[in-house]
């Protein structure tokens, strides 16, 4: 058995205290919270006289933390203490700050060399006021672009179901738009549609008092019901039989009615029934989402849980979705009832596919409505990706990466590019670009194809760049000597953009890496490492199978914080930056990117694309 103790040093906001995370090999339940700027140390007390477990190993998230056996002993057993490596000085220290700028959900992982069991302790890392403000800025940006963000990053490219076997999926926001389009098309056409609705004449025999037969069926009915024939005075006669006056008490007459209960109208009625049932089910699930509270109690003053920040933006979005769905459902019910009354339809209809009959093709109102119905059924299954936008953002670093992804795509769209394709790819498959796969829940799409008149760009989010033995012609490859003996070694930048120019058939690579750090840290510690890794460390396999020129034309470290002092994070002198008098390629340096700085980023991106096109 063993105990794991986290010691938190005193801060101006709180006193020194300890958290016993694991006691006698049992996880202590509860919501464990730690401020992001806390200075920590760990002790693992191992009471294993037979040494059956082996040596303990610890991870903070996915980063190893070294445990050193202490020379001292305790009554409980062998003592192991943590040893941190300072990321700036490289010195080994007993106390560290492993969660600086890493707000959100994390975990401590304990395993032993002689045991297969893994112990995981969930930790909620609380944000400082500075990171709270920055996360609010990013979440506000995402919530204002909620629909676009969901459709770009959590939906697959929609392909017509009629000529493709590829499965399609949609989300609530897209479904709401299609429902609005279909319902509006019927509402707009209703004044004329209701007067000119297609009907077919239908002959019916009606028994009327004093009715005179006017059809063969009426004569047959009268012959079978001769009790309705009464001899009478000539003044009361209805007709003569054998020259004798008779009157009819009841007679069967033919009535021709316009019957609207036909296929062309049943298609529309079944669509309205289907749409209201679909919307009703979605509203119920959204109500459940709304009632699920993700807010947590905070144990430290002046610090806030990321879950509480996210919940402020999640609830209004879900409430707006519920209101939109409820409004559409009411409108669909009204149209259904009005049409069912005209058609004299008392029971819910079966499903009728929107087949274009000659009448529908000729009638503009039917044709417009049928087009909307076809688009509705072509949506495919509803995937509740709208709320994934929030459930997937459990870590501030991921929020920043996702916000960067949306801002990069939005900037290219503002520069005249069109998004042609988006999907999720499995990058664990060896070979650059991976293979298309089913997107995991809470994961955004990681591949996008955009284009304009001059070039086509593929945007890869967290791709894997392999060594040459796992690559093919045209792939970027890792050429660093550091890991040459590891066959399956790869590099994984946050964003890789592959630009294919239409004019000369050449291509360029742009690499952006998100660093949730201030400008000074990017300048002092990140840029040199990124240049060495992604500029010098990546080449490309040419068409002849040999290495060609260096393909990387930009390496940018994206960061959201300016820091207390404004510093330049560019690799070049100012006159050689993109906005300078003598700009150079490749473009190397840091780029301050957050929602309030997106316009500046877009301008720099525009200058880079112009320089590349020269």
C-alpha cells in the first residue's frame, strides 16, 4: 500500500497546506483543486516490505515527474519525493510550478514497475484573474461565432446522399437552419398554395331527402331500397312509374368532391409531421443539457474554476437553441394542422419521399417546397455536437488552440478563401495526413481544405510528421539527427498549412504553434526551439523520391499574452519583418493572436500570402 501527498506552499492568497490524494492505495474522493500558480511538492510513502510493487513512477497529465527515493525513513515505509526540472534554468528542484498557464482539468497518474494497476487522481486547476479574463475573451469570441464554429469544426463535409455512400452527419445548428428554410418556404407559399392545392375529383353517392337519382349507382340504390318510392297525388310527384305519379322519400344522388388527400400533398404533410417530431425530441435533449449543472464550488479566493467560466457561456447558448427549436416546432404544428384540415386527414401519415412528379416539376410552389424537403431528409443523423463545443473545452491550453483554429480559418475566409472540405483524420496511421475516420466525441475536425483563385491550402491540426521510412512522395519528413535511431519518431506542430500554388505547381509549408505564454517567454525560450525543430528539422520528399528544397516558409509561435513589458518576439530586425521595408522569407517569430488582435493577425497573414505569391 502507499500514500500520495501533495504539499502546497504558502502564497499571499493562502497558507501552506497538504492534500492527501491517495491513502493506503485508495483514491480520496472529492473535487481536488489547486491554483495554477501554486508551488508544489509531492511525497509518496510506500509501505511495501516485500517490494512487490516495484519502483513508483508519476505523471502530471502526460508529463513525467521524477520521484527520488529519500535517504530518510518514516514509520509508515519508504519515502519517495518529487524532483522538478526548471524549464528555464534546467536545474533540479524539490518544488515546482507544473500548472502555470495550464488551467482546467488535469490528473496525477501513479504506476509501479512491477504492477499493471494504474492510479489516476483528477485535479481541477484554478485560474488566476488574468487567465480568467483571457479565457472569457476567447469564450466570448467563440460564443458569438457559435454556429460557424460548430459547423466548421464539429461537422463533416456534407455530400449529397443521392450519389454518395458516405455517411453524413449534422448538428443542431445546421438542423435549425434547414428547418427554418423548409418551414419558411411553406409559410411564404401558403396563401397561394392553400388556394391552388392539387386535388383530384372524387365521385360519391349521397343519400338525400327527396334526392333524384342521376347516375347508374343511384338507380341501383333506389331499386334496392324501394320503400322510398311512394305513390302520390300529381301535385307532389317527383317522377312517374308506369305513368303513375310517385315521389321519393330518400334518393341517391352523385356528388363530385375535390380530394386533396393525394401523394403530392401527403409528402408535405409527412414532412411537417417528421420535422415536428424531430424538433420535439431535440428540445427534450437540450432541456436535459440545460438542467445539467457543471458549476463547481471553489476552495480558493481570487481563483476560479474553468468549468464555472465555461458554464457562463454554455447556458445562454443552450437557452437560445431551445427557444429556436421551440419556435420552429410551434410553426410546424400550425402548418401541419392547417394542411391536415384541408386534406381531411385525421391520423398521422406514413413517410412519403419527395419524388418530383410531373405536376410538382411544373408547379413553382410545390417545386420550391419539395426542394426544401429533400434538403431536410438529406441532412442525415443529428449529432449533438453543439454542446461538444463546451464539453471539449476543459483545459485553457485547448481553448486557446481551438480559438486559434477558428481565427485562422476565419482570417482566410476574410481574405477571400472558401472552405471546401472539413473532416476528422486519424493521424496515428503512419504516413503524413493520416486517414479519414469517425470523429471522436468532443474532438474538433483536424483537417480542412480551402482555396481561392491562386492556390489551394490544406490545414492540418496537430498532424504527425514522420521520418522518411514512414512517408511517401510529397510528404514533409523529419530529418533531425536527435532521434535518428527511433524509426517511429514524429513531430506534431499545432497547425501545418500546405499551400499548393496553381500557377507553378509548387508548394510551401507554414507551421504555426500555439504557446499559451507571454511574449517574453516566447522570445526567450520558444522561438529558437521551434525554428530548429520545424524549419531546419523538416524537409520534403520530391517527385523523384529525393529531398528537395526547404519547404517551410513560415514558423510562427502564436501567443495570447503581451506580458507586463511589451517585447518584440520576431526573429528578424524590424525592417525585415513582413510589414518592414525589406521583408524576408521564411517568416520566423512570434505572433500575438487573440480575439482582440485577430485583425492584426489577418493583415500579417495577408502580407505573408502576398510575399509567397511573388
